C-alpha cells in the first residue's frame, strides 16, 4: 500500500526522470502576492513566472507545495475537506504542452502507481466564447488509451482554472479515478464531475491566457502547463479508503486521541476528531511559517482555526494541552518533505498554549450563553447580527457558532448581517495592518528593517564576489534572521563566504546613505536596478540605492544609512533546490 510520502517521492522522481527541476515548496504566506493571505495551490507561487514567460530554474519544474484554503472551513468535518493540504504539481513554461502533459500523467498513473487504466476517466473543456472545445486533449487521451466513452466535455465551472480573478488561466483536463466500478450511477448519462463514484485525482491546466483587470483574456507569452494533484485525496484513493482521515497523515493522531477519550470515531464525534486533526495540522504549518494569532489577516484565520479545534476537543471531553502529541507527530512526519519546519515545534506548542490559556474561559462561557440563547427559542435560529454579538462579546468565531447551531438542529439566518458588522469592526485594525506586505517585508520591526537592508547589501556582495549570474530567487526577513535564495550552481567555499561577509561589513562600516526615489520601471532597469518581482511593479517604482554599491527596485522600508545595520553575520549556506543556494544570516 502506497503511503503519502511514497506518493510524493514517486511523483518527484518520475518528473525528475522526465527532465524536470524539483523546487522546494514556497512558504504558506505568499512572498509576492499581497492580494492573498495564503498560498492556495501549487500554481500560486508560480504565477509570476507564467506572466514573465519563464522560470529561473528551467522550463520543466515540479514540486510538492503546502497550501491552505479558507473558503470552506465550515465544510471541514466530512471525509474530504481540508484547510491545509499538500499539492503535487508539474509545470511546463513554454516547453511541452498538451500531448506530453497527458502522456506523462497517463504513464505515471498506470506504470508507476499501477492504476488499472480501466479505472481512469477524464473530462476536457467543452468550449465557449473564450476558448474552443478542447478536441486536441480528447485526441491525445484516446491516443494513450482512454476510449471515447470515458471522455466527457464540461464547461467553465468544471474545466477551467484560474489563479484568481485576474492573472494566468486556461482550460483544463481533469483525471478521475473510478472508486467503485460497476456501481449504479445517479443517472445514466452521469459521469465524472456528476457522480461521486469518480474521484478527481489530477488537474492538468493549459495556461495560455492572462485575465486583465478589465476582464479581457490576453495570450500569455508562451503555451504552458500547470498540473495539480492533491496528496491527501490521492493517498486515500490509492489505499481504497473513503475517508482521508483514515490515512497515516491523520490516523495515528486520531487513534491516540481516541484512546484517551474512549469516545468512538463515529457519528457527531467523528466530526470533532476531524476538525481537530485538520485545524491543528493547519495551525502547525501556519505558525511554523511565522504567523501568530491576531484579529487581522493570516493571524485571524489562525485564531479561528485554533478556537474551533479547541472547542472540538472540549466536546470530546478533553481539557488542556491535548494537541501536543499530535503536533509532535506531524513535526516528525513532515520533516523529510519540508526540512524548514525543523526546530519549529516548540514555538508552535507555545503559541497554541498561549491562545488556549488566554481564551478558553471566555470561549466556554460564550458557548454556554449561546446554548441558553438558542434553547430559549423553539426554532433554534440565530441572526447574523446576534452571531456577531457572540463574536464580539466572547470571541466565538462564526464557525463555532455555526457548529453549535448545527448540533442543536438550528439555523443561522441573515448571515450577511454578520459579514457587514464584522467588516465594519475590522476596518480600524485593518487600516493599522495595511501595508504589512509592501515590498515583501512581513514585519516592520526595527530589527527586521535592519535585516532587510542587510539583504540588499548581501545581494550586491554576492554579485561582486561570485559574478552577475547571481540573481535573487526569494527572500524572507524577520526580526531574528534573514533568508536569501539566489541562483548559483555550486556550494560556496569558506573563502567566498568569508569574502561576502567581510564585504557587507565593510559597507556597513562605510556608513553609506540609503536613499530612494520613484521612477519609471524602464528607467530603473536602465540604471541597472535589480528587480526581483518584475511583473508585480506598476509603472512607477521605488528604487533604493546604497552608496554606489547597491541599487534595487523595492518597496522598503530600510534604514537611513548602513551604519544602523549593525554587524552582519552569515549563519549558514546550503542548497535550496537545484541551481539555487540559500543563505541564512543575521545582524547583531
Ligand atoms: N492550478 C490547478 C489546481 O490547483 C492545477 O495545478 O488545481
């Protein structure tokens, strides 16, 4: 029986053998997309490369990406919905297209996962005013061996994928696994996307358009492929399980809870176990990626997940700290896939415990009051405005109220009243938090600002020591350290690292002025300014100059002169992906 980690390994090995460069997962918090709170797909961190028409590491890329979707938090509790999930993906940037993509998928599924080809069904785009019916894909599917009868044509709702309202998009072809061959279909003409006998396992998107702000479709510079395969679902399917939580990803955690509570994994309790498993796992990753609970943005999502998970635990009779062993389990389980979670466990435990201690009393009281309120009425209904009262007074997030109401057999009416009141309430804090992501700097802490300037110095020093083939491939700055990824094809020698460190420190000693001005993007390029997020910049950009040593397009903020940075120290240099090195450094 194939496990989720084996699935990942097989997938990446397969695409490596087909000439793909395997890149590491991006963090859950987008580094260059202030319009989204979390990375929602394997494609999300790739979007900017599609707009540019190329990826710095080549035209064939594959990875496993940690993702989080918040659209259906309330659905979590059934067999298949998750907030956090892992997605496998392979991409072609103007390299191969439909034929190869379909051939690769078919080969991987039938030869490497040994899926019986008779169990594979597919859908392709039926065509509309934006793009024609995808006869090409249908033809390639037939060529590899899928008979016409198992190919279905569906419209935009099913066979079209877009990163967001604007940006890269295109028709897709989806691959389904027949989980119950021979089972009677809902209706005779029902197929994939209509009967749940067919489980979607892979989505191959042909990214050829960019949707502009006006809603127009423009052709991208090249024909691309974006595919995505959800690890949790495919693992369950391959193991013949109809409940994702029964795979090793969750099951040992649930069994352990089960032993402690002596409450069966069944009925209402089953939902509580799943909510706990899903939300605590999500919290583990969100906190590992640097977020703490708050009332805005990512911090607020984290807070809602934690409160709902804690409450689910209380429902099962748990009191305190019942999630610790689960966190320990995942921190081991995921280490080989995401080495960056190493050393994060203690912090995660501490953050959750603090949230628990601060709020459990109020939440428990709130729930009691809510029950009293509901039971006073025969209808057990509650309006959006009243839901907001319970949020404001006791900190009960909408999802908890929804859970309680559901358990009581009631209903929330006029939900939008909650949204309106909530938005109003958040305006103030949101204004305070806006700008948090400007320039990709996740924190405006003074030390993080010094770190940020150090990153610019580091990039300039690397280019001076190693040559101009060094290009930024990513970076992250917080109060403790900075991380800088750059293109370079071998480990740096001790001497090189020393030279780089010394050069940065020399520039700090020279106390160079850090200045910025606003100019046109083309002008900035002409002046030799380095620009990492090329397509993200508007017409006018802010360019930071450090003496005559460094010039970069950047949103800031930075220190006023390099003397403020303090002593610069390289902590570690290592590989980040093929062709990409990573430096951790700090300032003292
Ligand atoms: N972007 C597509 C998805 O998320 C395929 O990777 O399904």
